[in-house]
């Protein structure tokens, strides 16, 4: 299966990178951008099919390594269910 | 009494710490490989600067979960001292051996420059040769040195005098202009509750000789050696 | 041979940048049509970038020998003796084209490549410098390129852990479509640990080490030899991506492997990748090589032999290992989590044989790819437009009304202003050897375990070279040497990076030939050998060439680290001496570019004997401890040099200077001329200094005194500039950054 993890700064934490990109867009005339935050996208290919257990392990990966709980939030999205091995 | 200097893949201040401790201060020092877990022969373990594992996920994230860092918990519980500078500070925070986190510099650029820090807690094994309010001139070199902790953690840190250094002007004033990376409340270094694990963004090893960077960093090493010599038996081995 | 590959025709060869004559020559060498893979090999190795086919005849003039030269040109880097059993490895290279296409990665991989050139010689890199040229600072594109290039250099060098100790950044509209990114690196090695890129010993296994191979930069070597056309910005996919972390591991693993004595030869897979290594290494040793490409670690599927041979994936090396000692090498690379795979062996028959799964896809004599590559003596012609350019008289422009404002403006010009914005993004201290940080005439590093230090600089002025290629290039050598001298060092060796337009145009090749002549003359007169270098041709966009820009990287030795001297004034009360001749000119000057927006005129004459004597006198004064500061008077002339001396140090100091009248005021203040050094002399050393200068018989005189908080300049008794020193400091400090916000 394939999963997508998005890691971003928690709300309320200053995101200077986001502000810089927003300013750059404004400079190009895109004044409608009210807020912009920069995050990280991690794409994972995993053995096995999607399941509650697989999702649980993904969330554990985020808590243990992929996101820093002090500054970052994460979301886990399964983008391709995949098939169980040994099944047609 | 012996110092251990840890090498992770991507560490580069290892040689500098080794040189200062061994050649400038003439103290016994050895390198510790990141896969080692036996720290019994050391009294003080140093996590030097660098880009461990490229800092590709977050600065210090992967090293913070390495075997040697896993062994630091026991080492500290036995009374060992840990000093993390630059990437070492980032690793200690990632490993939750120190509170808070280090984020990308607010200017979004790397900064290598001279800074001044004021000493807030001079009662630690790392700082006992200093006085509170003393200003040290120490260089920094990092892209992710903005210290962050939430309000509650900050309150906790203050209540227990865990904030050790703050960026300041040459005269010792803690101002916005003196803050090179946007750290909350100008924090440049913090210690754990027990006072045995110190993390700081500046590089004391780059200020240990008059010819290169001055000697203010040496004061930290002198404090450490003083503590270790006096209490040489504190490791329960 | 291969059946699945495209049929090779003359058209295909020409699409690969080979001429019809070159294609015929290949057929003659092989006695048949080349395979597709072979065509790839020839096109890469016979490109200008690898074969120096247009430049070789000129480069032969350069003086490359001296008793202290341990390795001259022809290897990955040059080496000079430092005494005490130590040697200094040095090299400079350009990454201009990749940096224009993708400034961050282009500059970053430029740093990566030059670092590998140093550590393949067995040396640990101890410092880098970078010489950058950009277009009009007002152009937003310049800001984008500058920001990206500086960030890329910063990222790669900082992550790897090598200090950046100097360099220059200059701006001129001619670089707008083709910026220059030249990076110099030096390393330190013990004499008995020097390694060379030679595939000695038939039967020895060949190891591939480092990162995996992808489709990065295929045709990078031929791209570096192609003129930019519109739409070059769409060429992004061929640009390599750097991985400084892997490079750092590769450094430690390579030095560890070399230390075992199990390695016979080693070369970086840089431009033209495996193709280059597998032919150059045996060619140098008079051997051959066979490689089996199915063993090459790859990170993409379906790569063809052509792609594997020509890939320019970064952070890879080829090692020849002593037979029977493979396990030692494997173990060291495993410790650093790097691939080390045996992909072939050295043979005795002088052939390169490339196989994939046993199937032969290329079989070429290694000499045909290397020494026997075509060498051209193409026509040269002095450009017709040069006379008119040189005939321009800068004094035909009106003189400024307000000289204070003129000084402030020129100090704030981005080429002159403080480059603090740039170098504060670079780690300048890792290794704790840097005695003089960026911001003085040269970076100075101590050599631990000795009393010695080395000084490093890069210099070059494209405007001078345009107006007079021979003298302009000689001036770059003279200025680099002067910068080292002012820092207390005796120049040891040159590494050069020669950036020019297309050599297929006679006027460009004339500029090139003249520049080589100038470098040779200056190096001979100052007794400094050229030990390594790089030629970068085809720096053109839409038919417009850059200013011809030979950059001189130079290393010097201080027998006593204590001799190191910085450019800024130290003490109130010191006398300021000007050592050197009076002759200056506004031709090609910074002043003319800033105020006249013109490039033209004649350069002040360069007398190389006088240059040598002025530098010897200055070094003698420094070594005798008579000098508190020394600064080369360069771009912006004497007024700018004085201002820099007053404001670039930790403490701003005022000066009172009186100059004799010598023509128009702008000429006196901002005229540029060679062989001029400003030194400050403490009162106690005055008499000794005077007698030393007399001994060396160089022109010199005291022109003023340090002190107060005003910058005061009199010419012919009249006060022409009198401003608080903090005003000039402010202009100089903020001049660069104002273009970047």
C-alpha cells in the first residue's frame, strides 16, 4: 500500500518560511493569499494492505521519528489500499 | 576522568572537541562511535556539532534515536555529564533528554558569526567557574538554532533555573538585536532538571585559544574539568 | 555488440557535439563505426571540458615547475610542499553553466566536485574559497541567482564541514546571462600519503564506491561546453543534485581506505563520470581496464550502458585496490554505510572494455579517449573593437562635484561594499584553524602541529582583461600575490580558473591566448608555479560573451603564523605608508563603472620587477614586526583602500591623509594601479621601517596618520573629503544588502 504523511508546524508556531513564500506571492500580484504555511510531505510505500493496524503503525512512525511533537503536527493518509500478498 | 566525543555519520566538530580537550587542555579523551552503547569508561560525553545523518529529516532527529544516544539515559542516571553543542543540542532535544526543540533560524539563512551570551546559572558542573551575569563571546554556526518551548515548559525552565545562556549584547543586555536566530527569550543554552545534561547552540571549542576565536569557551571546559577532578569518584563504577 | 542501441551515424555524432572530422577520426581509430556507448565515450572525453582541445596549446606556456612542486597539472589537483613532511593540495573549478540553470544545486555540486578533487589525492580538505560574478545588481534575476548560489555553497560546505575563508563577489552587466561560480579548495596531506589517479597493476580489482548511479547530469560535460541559447532554463533535468552528507561519509571512508595502504589509485567520478575514470586512470598508468556495468549500484531501473557510463551522479569514486586486500576496503566502506562494489579489473593491453551482463558494448584504446584526443590550433584575432574601447579617455567625463558623496557611493557599490551578507552564511571556522576570517586581503589558517600558517586568496578583474588581456591577467596574478603578501605570506602556487566565451571565435581565443601569456609572465617574474586549474569556455548567451575572466587562486606560506597581518588599522597614532608607484588610471576602474557606467580606457602600467620588490619589501617589514596592518589598494583606488583600512576591522578608526596633487581629483582618489600597498606603522617602528624601505629601493612615503573619528583626505593641501568615519562605515556595510531585500 502507499501512504502519505504530511508534517507541518503546529498552529500558533511562527512559520517564517511560510511568511516569506506568502510575501513572494504578493510580490507577483497574488494578493488574495491570506495565509500560507509550509510543511513536509513524506510518501511511503509499505508492504501489506491497508488496515487499522497498518494505520496505527504509521501514526507510531510519526510520533517516534517523522514529526517532532514539540513543534509539529502530522496527518496520515492512505492513498492506495494495496493487496494482501499471496492473493490474486 | 575521561571525555568521550561522539561521532555520528555527518559530525564535524568531533576533531575540534578532541583537539581542545586533548591538545589544549591535556585531558584524556577518546572518540565514541554512534553504534557504541558501553559508556562506562567516560565521565563526560560530548555530542559535537555537525549535520548528523545530513539533518535531512530534522536537525538531530535520526541521531536522537541512535544506539549511543539510547545509552545516554543510563549514563546520566549513573551521574555522567553530557554536553551537546550545536547539532549535539539539537540531538539532545530530539532525544527528549532536554526540553524544547530547535527550529530553522528565523532569518531562514545559515548563520556563522560571533555572538555574546550571558550566564544565568553558574552553579552547574559546566558553569561553576563563571559568575551569573558574566558575558561570554562565543561563535555560532547553524541553520536551525531557534530554540522553541511552549509557555508551560518555559515557566518550568525558569522555575528550576534551567536556562543557562541567553544571547545578549557585548554589554550583557538581552535584546532582540542580539538574538541571531529568533530563539524564544534569546535562549542559547538549557540544562536538564538534574543539571547534568547541557545543550547550547554556540561552539565553546571554537573559543578555546587566543589565536582562534578567543578563550571564553575555555571557561566552560575549565568548569567541567574542575567538577570532574574534584568529584572524580562520582561515577558509580 | 549491442543490438538494442540506436545506430550511430554522422548526424548522431554531430548531435553529440562532435565534428565530421572528429567522427572520421573515431572510425579510423576503431577501424569501424562506433557503438552508441562508444560514441558517448568519445563525445564526453573529447569535449572541451575533458580534453582541453582548444586550450592545450596555450596552457603549455604556463610555468608549472619549481623545487617545491610535488604535483603539477594533469592530476585531480596540484600539490606543493609545506615542509615538516606536509603538503598542500589545491585546485579551483568552475560550475558556471549548472549554476545558471539551477543556482542552488549548481553551486552546491560545484563545491562537492572540488572537495572530491582534493580528497582523491589523499588530502583532507581544510578550506574553500569562492569567486562569484553576477550581472546587474538591479536585475531581479541577479538577486535570484546570487541568493541561490550563496545558499547552495553554504549548504554543501557547511554540511560537509569545511570552512569557507575567502573569495570575491563582483557584478557587471556582461555576466547577466552567464554568472560565474568558481570554487577553490585546499587540503592538507602528509607526503607519504599522497595518492594519484592511476590504475596501476594489471589484475588489480576496480571498485566503485559511494552513492548510487542515476540519470543525473547525463551530458553535463557536453553541456558545460555548449553556448547558452534561449530556453536554457528548460534544461533543468540534467542538473545533478548534491548530497553533502554522503560526501562527508565518502571523505572519511576514502581517507580511511587510503590509510590502510590497500588502495593503489583513486579518482573522482566527476564530469563524464565512469567514462572519464575508466579511461583516464589506465591511461595515466599505461594500462587498460575492463568494467562490468551490471555490477554498478544504480538507483533507477532500465539504465542503458551509455547512461551508466556517462551519468554524472555525485559523490562517487573509482578505486583500484591491491589484489588480495579487497576485504579491508570493503570493511571500511561498510562502516560508513557506503557501497563498495568490485566492477572490474585493471588489464595490461591498453584497452577499455565495457560489458553489461557479459555482453561487450564498448572496446576502445584508452589512449584514443585521452592523450590522443584532438588538439586544435584555431585562428586567433585581436578584436577590431578593442582600439576604440582603449582609446576612450575617462577624463573626458565631467568630474564629480561632491567627492564625499562620490566616496560614499563607490563604497556602497555592490562590488566594493562589505560581503558580510555572503560569508556569514558560510561556516568559516570548523576545524579551528582559521586565524584570519573572511573580510581581509586573504584568509589565513594555521597548520596544527607546526608554527606555520597558509594564506589563501582568489582574484581576477574581467574589466582589466577585456581592455588588455595580457596585462589584465598578469594583474590578477600580481594582485593575488599582493593579497597574500599583505597577509604576511610568501606566495607558493597558483590554481587558475579561466572563464571565457566560445573559443571557436577568433577574438575570444585571442583573449584567451593573451591572458595565458600574461599569467605566464607574471608567474615567472614572481616565481609562482601554476599547479592546477580549469578552463571554462562557452560562457556566452545569445552570442554575447562574458568579460574574459581568468580567476587566480593562490596559496601562500607563513613560516611563522605570528606574521599574519590584517588589512584594518589598529592603533591611533600609527603612520600610514603607501608603498609602490604613483601611476594610476581610471581605465577599467570601479569608479568609471559606477559613475560613468562605462568600460573603457587604458590600464596603468604594470612593472613586474617593481611588483616583486614592493611585495618583498612589504613582507620584510611584516616579518620584522614593523607593520600593524597592510592592505592592497585595488578596486576603487586609494580612497577606497584607505576607507576599507579604516572601517573593516573590529574598531572603526579615523585617518588624516594628505596626498600630493597629481592631476584631476577623481584620478588621484579613485584611480587604480598595480603594486600599491597601504601599511600602518607604529611610531616606534618608523625609523626601522624607513631604512628597510630604502634598502629595498622601492617607492614609498608616509601619507597620513591614524586617529580621531573623521575620515579626512587632503589633496595638494586642500581638504577634499572630511566625513565622520561612521558614515563611510555605514555606506560600506549596507551597500551590498540593499540589493537583496
